[in-house]
C-alpha cells in the first residue's frame, strides 16, 4: 500500500474522502476521482492541501510527512 493509499484509508476510505472533499470545497468531488487516486496510489499535488485540511480531524492528524515513505508489502 502506498502512502497516498494509506492516507485515503485513514480518512475513512474512498466514499468518506470524496464526501469530505465535497464538503470542504462546497463542490461535488466524485467517488470515482478518489477511487482513481486510491487505485493508482497517488493523490495529485494540486489536491494534497485539501487532503491535509480534512486530515487534521484524523487521529493522529495527517501531516505532510504522511505523503512520503515506502510502500508496505
């Protein structure tokens, strides 16, 4: 699992991440978009600030360091 896949899972999975991003942006973010990020193991940099914003509510909070690391087998 990539660091970006772990981030999505920590937020609550694909549906929860899409819903929280939609609420934050006050604009619908499709589950298929977040599913693509999860499947590819990569969250585009232009979305990472929003992910950090919603990740503050995670325990422990998601930090920039969470975007880096090695893949776990």
